[in-house]
């Protein structure tokens, strides 16, 4: 088959094209071609590739949630004692550690939404660490004096940096 032979897109039969899927060789037009590191692919091959790429099962998501919540809560309690300056430095480190531990726990399976689960765990862990002093309010003689404890800039900074790192590692 010569390069110059006119073919029509497999998905748009009225569109002339010379482009072909680098995997199955089907003619595709620029509109439906998907650029990948190994060349242009047709939508069918991209779908198959993604199905293989994402290997996480519902059990993996459950494990990611439990392990993520546990380590995120521990991390938030530690970060909550270090102050804003260390939160800036160690926030990304903590996010990276959380991401790697979860990845190890789900045996390096990949999931489209694992990053979202882990990000949610980081937020919940920080909320637990921030709201835990609320227990003091129940017993405090002057509850209002404890309200500033709820505004935790250090934990907000930590969450932003940790979520950013976890997203970058897991997406
Ligand atoms: Zn193809
Ligand atoms: Zn097309």
C-alpha cells in the first residue's frame, strides 16, 4: 500500500486521511487520532491500552483508603507540631511518603482515582489533627480562649503541599 493512496478515516468515513494508527494500522484522521509517546493511536487502541494500564481493583481502593487515612492522620499530628516553616519544607516530603506507602500497600497497582482517594485522606487526616483540640472545649472553663486553635495555617500549608505531591506521584 503506497503512502500516497487516499484512505478514509475509520471513524469518520467522509474524511480523507493518510494518518494511520501506530498499533493496528487503521486509517484515522487528525480529529480522532490520539497522540501517545509511541505515535498516533486510534480511539479503540487507546481504550484497550488504558484498560490494561489501570489495574487497581475495588479491594485496592479499600486498602488505599484505610492505609491512607491511617498514615495521613499520623502525618498530620506530626506536622501540626512542627510549625509553619517546617510545614513548608516537609509538606511535600510527607505527601510523597503517604503516596509511596499507599502505592506499596496496593502492590503498585494503578488506579485512575487513587490520587483522589489519597488526597481525600490527607485532608481528613489534617481535619482530625485540627479539630481534635475541640475536645478541650468540652472541659475548658473559658471555651472561647481555645477557638484560635482551629485556625491552623501550618496544617493548611501542609495539606496543599502534600496533596500536590501525592497527585503528581499517583495520577
Ligand atoms: Zn488502533
Ligand atoms: Zn476520524
